C-alpha cells in the first residue's frame, strides 16, 4: 500500500533561511528517500551539505495511507 508523505524542507542557517513543503507518494521510507535523493528540486550544493538529513525528514514525515494505487513520485514541492 502506498502512502502520501508530507515533508519539511529547509536549508539551515547561516547558509539560508529557506524552507518549504514537499509532498510525494511512495511505497515505503526507502523509496521516498530514493525519490528525494534523485530529485532535481534540490540544488547540488544543498544536497552535498544536507543530503544526509533526507532520511531523517522522511522518517519524521506525516504519512497517509492511500486507498488507490498511484504512481510513486513527487506530487508538489513548495520551496522558498
């Protein structure tokens, strides 16, 4: 059964004070991590500095079971 994930996204101070919300569909935490790790929504510099925190955010994400089968992937990303 797939889940809808809502994750907090941020780039820590003093680099910036940017943040946002990422909504995605995945079967489990590992698939969510892989989707986010391979996403073009993050600039390469941010990933190198903060990529190790992705799984932490995936584990802490709000997760909602989906009744139907949807394609895995990022649904929306609001990043400031």
